[in-house]
């Protein structure tokens, strides 16, 4: 991860917090699209509400958000459309409720993907994080429910985590509005290219699969040189995903 | 353009897939988990082995235990209901005092002052206004108590535990365990419960959940159950026990609804919706202390008022219809009288009467107005002097006075019990029917979901009436 230097004031969240306007459902004329993804019941809707000022129904059970919700906020004169996706455990399965999230991350081309995780269940949540990082280059990890992690006596080194994942990590407790200004600042910097990610790519793959992936991905790159996720498409082709085969033909994800 | 190359890529991927073999998916998943474990090892440290994880586990051991799980569920349900019933009394009385006893006469006075014709005054003030006022007075207080309580339980993390407890029963009936969640939502509002079925992946099990959601007694029907139970069932025992007796009767009906949900799910999954029960992972989330005031605020503003508004939108035209059928005459009888007379015979077979059946036809838009419609129509047929005239909905100040009118209309304990059963087992309200159509996009399944409960209601009330009359 590479951060370009800035003046001291510009980097201060409190200085910039003045520039935030919650726009509710008014999602017209936006500059950037931001997707909120994550496992079920990690507080995506709570983060969404905190940023947009909306009151999406929240509840402590997995599977509460069943449709895509959209809202907006303005930060330093730029308008961001925020899309709250239904929670998913994985992008590899074929279940229908997860399709909304899968398709949006892959084909909706969000400028930034915010991956919301439950800080006290990080290992399980990383399964999805690592998959999303195969697809997109511009992501931020929102380490939510930090209050619970602290109560469970977990200590998380966010700098190591950011280095290993290759994306910025922002600890939050969205229920208490903690960390939200920092998250918004990071989203804005990612969208404007002030932070450049070097996302982690899955390493522990058996050699034969890795070789197959390289072969396929090289060929895909020849046809579509500009896509960041040729390896993911190769993965899905090996899986035999019909959806991907179709879109490969139409070239929709370019 | 690149069609050849793309075909080549696809062909290559097919070849490679054969070379790699079946283990691809598992190997990939293992790879991801290995990466995740490495990363976590470097970044997360547990300071101390003791933590609140243990407290969560302890609570879970009790509320999902085989012994305590079910009794605790019923106790929680009973407490929520009791708080709703008792707590709603006072604001309900206040609201009806204001809307029905103060504003209504004032409006009538104003109308006669400006010389409004009787039919316009009757149509607007006695028809539309009274229906709306009724829905607000009867529905708002219980909803403003029930929804926040329910949301608090939801925020705390109790709902997935209910699903966990009921999973086994749903599985036995061939349905999806997550149906327990949509069932719970249905106790608030069936339309909301039906939207929530989107969490069920399998289309077959989702249809079962949609069709049977109506067996969750919804908010519009709780007041009917409570009122009738108080008048007829509570009166069976000495006054000091009548509260508990009526609460037990209402819970009995709610539980009976769940029994029907299981039976119908089972029936559907053995006949028209055959298939395997899908397995799923249900994560039991950690208990989270609800943010009390915020929950109260949002559930009143967002849920209660939205549901209330929808009820008002549907109640206003229903009020107009009631007034019209009571005041338009065919020959020497009003349409209402004519309808009641023609349905009386069928009503008797079911242990009900013509009035109740007409009320249910008129009240398809909103279940909340069933009781006021019944009262109004009963007065119309019996001709006793009470209320405010033909086609005017009203509520009597005390349950006793309501009981007197109903008894004068020929009501017995059988009528009351069958009304409670029929209120549980009849077609969903029009909002719910519309939601079912939107979710299924199928006229066929919408019809099934709407007609099936009525048929069941007819069968059940018929059987109860016949057995009752044999024994009595």
C-alpha cells in the first residue's frame, strides 16, 4: 500500500469532518459508487445508516437485509452513492440471495468496496475478504464491532493487518458512531486515488491449480487487457460458472 | 471480434477443469482458509482466555436447551403479549375518547352548521372518518408497544435462537428452518413476514413459508382475539382469574396457528411442493445489549407509523363501503341486511352468523376493523338502541356493554370461540395478498395462499360447531 504525502491538516479527520453531509436517499448525480459488503450480521446496515443518515432497519440476526439499499453522502463537495448489499459468507456459492452481492461487486464496478467485518470473528470473515480482494483493487476493511472485540479481550494490530491485506483498515463501532469519520475519509482518499491498494491474492493454492489459473488468466488478459480481476474470472471458469461464461462472451465487465 | 479467442479460453478452461478434477473447490476453499489463518495469526492476539464468549455460551445453553428452550419461548411470548394487552388499554381509551367522543361529535356539529347534506356528512364523517379513527385508536397503542418490544428482542439476538429451537419442527414438516424467523416477523405483520422470506434460498421452501405465513397471528388480529377472549372466555372463571384465562386463550390461538403452520407446511411438502429439505448454517450471533432509546425511537417512527399509515389507507375506503351498504336500500332492506340474511344459514353451519361473515368480507382491506363492523351490523339487525345510527362504526366504552350487544345478537360461547378460530384462519388482508403477488409473481400461488386459509377456517369452524352441538 502506497500513501502519497499530504499536508498535516488535510490528513486530519476532524478537520475534514466538516465536509460531511448526509444526503439520505437522494442518490442523484453522484461522483462515486461505494459498495458495502460483508458477512451477515456484521453491522453493514448500521454502518450504512451512520454514513447516510438513513434508518434502514437493523437487527441482530443474519439475513436481515434482503434487498439492496441505496443512500448517499457528500464529502468535501463530492457525492458518494452508497449501496448496502445483503450479507454473504462467500462469493463461491451459487445461492440466490448471495447473487445480489456477487453480481454487484463484479459487474456494478463500485469505485470503492467497503468490506465490513466482525472484529471478534476475523478469521471466519476473512474468507469473504480474500475473495473480494481477488475481484477489486479498491477496497477498505471496516473492522466493525470493535467494542465487542475489546470486551472479548482481543487485540488487533490494524497496521499488520493492513500490510498483509494490502488495503487500508479502519476500526469502527458503528453503533456508537466511532470510526465513521475516519472511514469516510479513507473512502474519499481511495476514490480519488490518494491511496493505492496492493490487495492480497490467495497464496495457498495447490500448484496444479495455480498453473491452470496463470495460463487462463494470461489468455483473458490478452482479450481484455484492462480488467483487474482476470485471475478471479479464471477461477470462476474453472468452477464452470455459467454466468461468467456468458458475460465473458458479451464483455460486460469491461 | 474476439469471439474465437473467447471460445478458445472457454475450451481451455474446460480442459483444465478435467485435469484438475473434483478437488478443485475443496482445495481452493482450504487455500483461502490457510491464508486467513496466517493473516489472523500475525494480527490478532487474545489477551486473556476468559472473555464474554463464555457468557454468551452460558446463555445459549439455557435458552436453546431441550428442556428450557420451549418454556422460555412461551414465557417471553406471554410477557410481550401481556405488556401489549395491559399497556395498550389506557392510551387506547384516551385515543378513542378524543377521536370518537370529542372530535366526531364536533365534526358532526360543524357539518350540520354549514348545512352539509345528510348523505355526504354520513359518507365522510360516519363512514370514512370513523373507520380511520377506529384503526388509529385500536391499532396504534398495541403496535407502539409490540414493535419496540419485538425490536428489542431482535437487537438482543433472540430471534436466531427461536429459529434454532424450532428448526427441528420445521425440518420434520419439510420446510426450511429459517421459516421460524419469517414466522416471528409475521406476528408483527404478515406482509413484512412475507418480504422476509427472501432469506430462504430454495424456491420450494420459500413458497411454503409464504403460503403459511398467514398462520402467524398478525397485529391486526391480536385486538380481536383479546377483546373476544376477554368478553366470553374470561367470563367463564371468577373475576380474579379472568385476565389470566383470557391471556391463555389468546396464546392458545397463537400456538394453534403455529400448529397449523407446521401441518400445512407438511401437507404442502408431501404433495404439491415435494422436495428435499435444504440444509443451512445458522450463525448464532453474539448477544448485544440493545440500544434502548434508539430502538424505541426508530421502531415507533419507522415501523409503527408506516404500518399504521398503510392500515389507514385501507380502512378509509372500507369505512365508506360499510356506510354505503347499510344505507343503500334494495326494496325494503339495506344491502347489508340483505347480505346478512342470505349468509346467516351458512354462518350457522360454521357456528358463526351472517354478521360475522359480512364483516369479514367488508374487512378484507384491514383486519383491524372486523370488530367495529360486527358491532355496527349487529345493532343494525337486532334493532337495539345503541351506537350512532345506521352504518356508523362505534365502540362501546366497556367490554361488558359490547358483550351485552353481542349476546343480544344471539352470540354464545361457541360463536366467540369460532370467531377466534376464524380470525386466525381466513384470507390474508389485501396488503398481504398484494405482497404475496409481488414476491411470487404468480397468480396461482397468490390464489392458493389466499384461499387455502379460508377453506381451512370453514372446515375447522364447521367441525367445532357440529361437535359442540352434539355434545351440548
